[in-house]
């Protein structure tokens, strides 16, 4: 019989205490449950006398954002801890250290990152992160390259992919990103003024065709081990450090899904500047910073991914002239299409983003939503035509000046 039960704070302290080398033998430990995500319990255990701490994260057998009526596999805790270990090997320093896992209790004890802030909150508060583009492009290039058929043994990759079979979490994405926003689904949620915009999403056949093609890639294209939910709420940050957390949606899928997730969340914050900037010139400067970050992420990613390929490519036929260029172009197009899909779902689907939802004045919030939807739809519709990151930037900038 399973030993699983949701932990209380005293149990989280007991588990944290058993991790060697973190806490001093003297000195009390204190704990608070700080989980504000959609799915899990997160205990922060600290020792005030030494300042030491750990995070004890436990999966619940249901989606917290909806309640017990939405059961969800506990195996996602195993997937998350194994993904963190693989990501940590390929991109050292860019994920929290895993100290201990218990698959039966669906828990992972990991490095305390409380010196960092959740990037979504940091961006809302106007934070500037000069190292971010370099760090995230490094993370993306290395984790995606070294878990793909370009960078690892192709038979071992198939075995690894089987251990990352993650059907329930993938189904959440398949429904919430690639289906429900395009029909009148019960899970959708949007402000009243968006009714007409939503109805357009439900009937736009040109859009549906692109979404169907992107959905097909998500369902079938086991290109590399993805983080699977790489939004700015899955990133802890300071001006000089980036830590990517929460890979419970990890599976072998299309690389552009991770790249697009990062770009989408920067663009959602870009749209939200209707409110968060005090005046027009502050808004322009903030948007310019976000656009620069988007550009640096793609160019950094492309440069690093190509360099890894040239230096460590395992596949002879992949060195054929022209193949790398073709591959990179398809990666850009996938990233653009997935970025658009991620933006649309955050406006009309289940689970929105604070950047936009926390805008207090309905009219300003509405304007930000309209900008985000316009960018999202245009990225989806144009994804297969784009040949440069500058075209994505043009789409975002023109939506903001309408
Ligand atoms: C039911 S889970 C809703 C969303 O939260 C996660 O962070 C994923 O983005 C998922 O789609
Ligand atoms: Mg998460």
C-alpha cells in the first residue's frame, strides 16, 4: 500500500532535517508552505540561527488550481526530479541542486533559492536582469542539444524518452493550449469584453489550421527533453543569477515549445506595460528592454546551438551542407508558433498570468489583453513564413502601437 499522504509542516521539517550537511545540529527549524503555483505543495524550511534552508516540494494527487475533481499523477514528481538532474548535468548552475527524492511521497528536497525572486514578479516590479538572455539561451541550447538526436546516442535517447513518458501532464497542455482556446470549452475564462474576440478565435479556420500543425508537432515530434512549462513563473532570478525550476511537464517534444514559452512570457509582460509603466517614455523604454531580451535570447540560442552542433554533433549525416540552416529555420518558426499559442491561452484559457490579470483598471487590462491576443494570433498565423527574429519583433511592436 502506498505511503503517500500530503505532508504537514512538522513532517516537512523532519524530512529536511535528515538531509546531511545543510543545517547545524543546534538551532530550531521553521517551516511555511509557500506554494502559489497551480499544482503542488511547496514547503520552505529554514534555520533562523544559521540562515540555512531547503525547499521541500510535494506533488498533490490533483491539480490544486482546480481542486480534487481534477486528479493528476504523482509520477510528475519523479519526472521533475529526474529532469532537474539531467538539466543540471548539461547546464550546471542554472537549476537548483536536488538533495533528496522520495517517489512514493512524490517529493523532492532541493536548494533554497529564496535569495532569488520569481521572474514574473520581478518583471512586474520593473526588474532588469542583464544576465538573463545569456543564461536562458545557454540553458536552452545545452539542454535541448544534448538530449536530441544531434547531441546524444540515438538509441539511448529512445530509452530515456520512454522514462519521460508524461501522458497526463502532456494532456493538460494538449487541451489547454492546443484545443480549448479554439472552442467554447468550459475551462476557458476571459473578461466579458473579450467575448467577440473569443468567438473569432473559435471560428477562424486559418488560425485553426496552424494550431492543428503545432499540436501535431507537440504530439509527435520527440526532438529533445523539454522543460515543458518554461514560463517566467518557472524561473528564479537575480540580476546575476538564473535558476530554472519546476520541470514537472518534462517530456520529449519539439524544442520550439520551450523556446517559445520564454518568448511568449516576455511578450505577455510587454503587452502588460499598458499598465505597469508610469508614462509613455517609461513604457517605451521598458518595452525596448523586453524586445532586446527577446532578440538576445534567440540570437544567443542560435549561436550556441550551432556551436554545440559543430563541436559535439554525433550524427554524420547531420553535417550535410544546408541541413543545419534548414533545422535552425524550422526551430525559429516552431518557437514563433508555440510562443503565439502560449500567449493566446493565457488570455482566454485556464490559468492566466499575473502580469495582465493583476492590472486593476478594467479598461487598461482590456487593452493589454487585446495587444497580447493580437500578437499571439499573428505569431501563430505567420509562424511558417518567418525567417528572422526581427519579424517576430515587428509583429509585437506593431500590435502595441495600434
Ligand atoms: C491545470 S495546470 C494549469 C497550467 O499550470 C501550469 O503551470 C501549466 O502551464 C498548466 O497549463
Ligand atoms: Mg509549474
